C-alpha cells in the first residue's frame, strides 16, 4: 500500500511542478519506482508514465504549439534520439569515472553525465544573468538544438532539460513554449521507446498494471493543475524558474545523484 501512496504522490507533484519546465518528471519518479521494483522494471514504468502524461498534456495545451519550431527542432530530435538510444544499447555497462557513497547510497559520475551537466549549467546562466537573458537563439541553430536534445535524450534519458534550455531562448510565448516542448517530447519519447520496446515487452506480467494506472492518473491530475496555474505566471517568471531548475539539475547530474 505504501508504494501506491508514495508513487502516486510523487507522480502528481512531479507532473504539476514540471509542467512549466518541460523536464524532471522522469527524474523524480524513477528513484521512487526503483525503491520498490528492480531497476529494469522501474525504468520501464517511468517511461510509460512519462509518455502517457505527455500525451495528456497535448490535449490541454497542444494546439498552441509552434509548427515551424516543431519541424526545425523536433524532426532532428526524433532522428537523433534513435541514434542515441541505439548507442545506449552498445554502451550498456560502461564503467563510471568515479563512484562514491553517502549513507550506504552509491552514486556514479559518468563522462556522459558530466558533459550534459556542463551544457545545462551554461544554459542556466543564459536564463538567470540579466544581460544574457536578453539573448535569443537564431532559428538557424534550432536543428542543432534538436540534434543535441534528441541524441542525449536517447542516450541518457535527459532530453527534456536540453530541449527546454534551447526553446526558452527561442522567443516564444509561455503557452507556445510549453506546448511546443510537449510535442517535441512526445516525438522523442516515441523514438526512444521504439528502441526500448523489446526490453519492456520482456517484462510481461511482472508489470503491476494497477499501480501503473494509478501513477498515470496521478500524473494527469498534476498536469491538469499545472495548466491552471500557468495562466497566473509571466514568461519572465517562467524563464527564471527554468534557469534555477536547470542549474540545480546540472549540479545533481554532475554529482551522479540523478
């Protein structure tokens, strides 16, 4: 019973709090699933909740998406997520560059996590430093953003933060920014899940479908509440919040905690 309460609570809060940023739900949900289930099952359950929640978000705000950016950013992201996910299957088991423990919890620092952490910390400064916040990304660089976001998303699952870091500088309105990010997230989810699907299908009856349904429903509720709150914030506030979240996420990622 405790797993239902904890997983559903984290799914609800995580979905609501990450509605604005476009990243983080999988990051907060995976450790909770992993506490109660084997890691491979936890990864599958998290991926399913993440994907279905993004589909639900589309029904709430998807019509406000920017179609030009979806084409320029989303298509490269989709294609390179396939490449990243494929490389992940080849690199499984690669040794970390450093391992340490705190209170019997073991954390691993990998080259991939360090690279993403440095990228995210750099992007975070562009959202928080006054002079840098006025800089926008030329649309000709959007395909590059899609390549990086998709590739690292397929390789490590951390595509959301990189995608958000690019899109928040693309001079979009708040609803347009969130809707565009959600559609691109769905494209990347479809791409990487097509690679992971075989492993998920192998789990078969070991998946607790009642718990999965409860977690998805909780995440839907969180997204619904987040959509209501969206109307009360400004794009400037959104930019500052995302900058802070990127910086915190980059530190945790660099330390191997997430």
